[in-house]
C-alpha cells in the first residue's frame, strides 16, 4: 500500500493595506469603513485626532483618511504629526469645510488627494487606490480649482436658500404654495436636492451648518413648518 505525502507548499496570504479613517461623524465613518472594507482593505476608525495619533503610535498604517474638523485638535495638525513620525504614510483628506487655504496646506504636507464632502463612493475608492500606489490623483492647481468650485457652489446655495426664505416672508402666496406643494415650487431656484429637502422639511440644523445663522424673520417659514408638523 502506497501513501502519498502532500507536498503542496502553503504560501503566506498577502497582507491587505491598512487604513485609518479619522472622522468624528459616526455615519460617515461607518460608511467609509464598509466601502473600503469591501475593497479588501483593513480599516480602523478614530473619532478624534488624539485617538488617531494614539493608534499610529501602536500600528504602522499605510494610509490615513483624514477629516479636517475634529472635536479636539485640527486634522491638519494630526496629518503634520503623522507625516513627521511616518513620512511614508499616505494621506487623503475629506472635509465638509473645504477652503483654498486648507487645500494648499494639506497638499504641502504631502496629501495625495483632497475631497470636499459630499463625495461619491467611486471618488473615495479612486483617491484611496491612487494614494496607496503613491500616485497623486490631482495636481495642486487642480485640487485648488476643485475647491474653488465647491466654494462657489456653497455661495450659490446660500444665496438661493436666503432668497427663498426672504420670499416666504414677503410673498404670502409663495409661502402658502411652498407649505402646500413643497419642493415643486422651488424648481426655479438653483438648489441642490439636499437644500430643497431642508427648506421643505424645516431642517434648521442643516441650514445652520450649510448656510449660517439667519434672522428670525428669515426662518419664519421654517418655524411655521415645524409647528405644523408638531400638530
């Protein structure tokens, strides 16, 4: 009776790239964790800048996906410290408060890409993939152009939202139509779907975050909408 010995050589499995997502908004952090994990990356989360730095002191991550506005310290300060400790670490910036100055500062620190929120799954996948390959997806000038367009879009949204709310204060017919028919009456305004939804639903927090502080008169429609919903 012959016995055969298995001579198959077991080869070590490749280690997936490790990514630390530094993002204090849980829904965004979890969404990125899901998207990047499905791409085969090993993903950890840090909700604060200090937590991110602590994790880097314990583990050599290949890439940092960094929000800039955090509850404790600036995301740029975290990137600066990470690059000092581990210059080879790639960085992709994500931010809901894009500005030309922060984009320039981030690129000077060696950031591979700078994505204003909201971004698509394809955009973050491409940015992360290119960063891990050591390829810059944008030149600094192109990043600045992207941010300038983002800033312009935000100014347009602010102008249009304020125009709608001012009109509800001055035009009772428009006020009633908006109350009864919702976003249908906003077709003539250059508003995003998010902005329309915030106006129609009375989302004060969204307006404060994206438009800024408005007067009580400007928010009269919003308050009336909320009162109506309460009833």
